[in-house]
C-alpha cells in the first residue's frame, strides 16, 4: 500500500496523464465546432471569432508519431526554378559609400557580393553587417583581379545573372531592373552607356576625350559597335558568366571582356544609364596617367590576340616611310650634292623601328598560335 504522501503529483505535465497528439487534435476540433455553433446561435458580433490555427493533415501527425523523416526529392517537384541574380561590386576603401550602394541594390537582386580589394578602412565590415557576402584580397590587386574573383564566384554558385556596378555611388542601382529586363530579351551582355541620349552632358570633357580614345583602341580588334566600351555597369547572362576568363588585373579588364565576348559570339546590347561624377571620394589617380596605363594594357591585349595587325601593320608603314626618306636623301645627295642629315637620321630610325616591329609581330604570332594549339 502506497502512503498518501507518496502518491504521484497528478499535474498536467505528468507523463501518465499527458494527452496524445490525436486526442489533442480531437479536443481542438470539438472546441471549434462548439464555438462555431455558439456563434450561429448568438447575436452577430457578440462573440469574437478566434483565428483558427493550422490543423495539420492526419498523415503528418502519424509520421511524427512514428518518428519518420520526410525527404523531399527535387525531381518530384514541379515548381519552376527561380533565377539566381547576383550583384557584385569591387571595393577599395569605400566605407563612405558602400552602405548606400548595398541598401539600394539589395531590393533588386538575390545576393550581393563585395570583393574587398585590400581596403584599409571599414569597407568589409560595413558590407558584412548589411548582409553582403565579402571576399577579401590581402592586398590591392586591381580592378581586373576583383572582376576575376567576381566571375569565379558567380560560376561557383551557378548564378543565372550577374550585375556588376561600382561601389563608389557613381552608378544608380535603380537602373538594375532595366539591365535585367533587356538581358532577358535574349542577350548575353548588357552594358550601360553613358553616351546614349543626353547622359554624357554631365561628364567632364577630359574624361570624354580619354574614353573615346580607349573606345577606338578597343574597336581596333573589329566589329565592336558600342558607344561606351569602358562602362563598369553591366549585366551578364549565364552563357557570358561561363565564357569570360579574364587575365588582366587592371582597368583594361572591361575591354578584355568585350574582346572575349566577340570570340564567343555573345550577343551584346547597350542601354542608357545615369552616372554621377560628384561623388564624395573621387579617384586618386591622375586621369592622364591612368588613361595611358589603360591604353597600354588594351594595346597589349589586342597585340596578343592579333599581333600581325597590332605590330605588323605599323611596322610595315614605318619601314616604307623610313626607306622612302633614306632613298630621297641619298638621291638628293648624288644629284644635287645636298645632304639632309636630319631627314637621313629620321629615315634610318623609322626603317630600323619598322623592321623590329614586323619581326616582333611574326614572332608573337607564332607564339600565340602555339599557345592556342596547346589550349585546344
């Protein structure tokens, strides 16, 4: 006989009297049925309707009682796959503007990637705090290197669309929907142009001159009919993401992308965008030196791709000019007894330089062909 003081405490939490899930569901059903009946027999509005909780199907309860794990097979679902849109931005010491750009961008895309290219300020910390994915370079490697990381990451996560914009607040994220809409029309690359319509009116004249020179250099490779080859605000489709393999670390990467796009027969279209040049942190680089550096890189890229055109044609022209000047000086010396020393030195210089360029073009062309055969 159990002593009365040793009787178990019959509380609602006792395992011996805990109600099973099926019993609880039955009681809830009776309760709501009673409540509905009461509401039907009471003056309208006198009994407040209680929101009914979600009543799970009986098979879910059964599975839970049996401790079975429900596994969803993606092959059995018929829901359309949502396109993954990634926005990415290279950043170098952009703590003053990165927050604004991220907050204005995140409503148009699924994920944001910030490539912190060796910043020494709080750029990375701010971006992480706002929910962006951050990849850090230990040191500043350059714009092209940041783009390499961006494309590699986009391929890794199997992104369907990639939007690249600046992190210094020059580009307006409100233009992203227009870029993506045009991309969905069947194009592979959409580049935002600063020169369509009246957009170029706010760009400083010296910048326009430099951009046009770089445009011409990029177009030397042929059939790249764009008004703004140096735009950093672009959208890329999956085919472009998987095709672009950058080698340049500098600002000439934008031109290299277009040249590779031509190689892969990618469809490119321009649309107008708005750009600000009154940002808080202007470029610390000298515009002239920066332009010369980019121009040199573009010529180097084109020279690798088409050495006979890049070096052979100028070399041939210099050779002809130098030979002509030299022949004229020698002829005038024998017929008139007059020696044009300056013209003679110039002609010999042009002749030697032209022959060197032609020889270089033949050597480079042979090396390029060997490399291409090895890659194939």
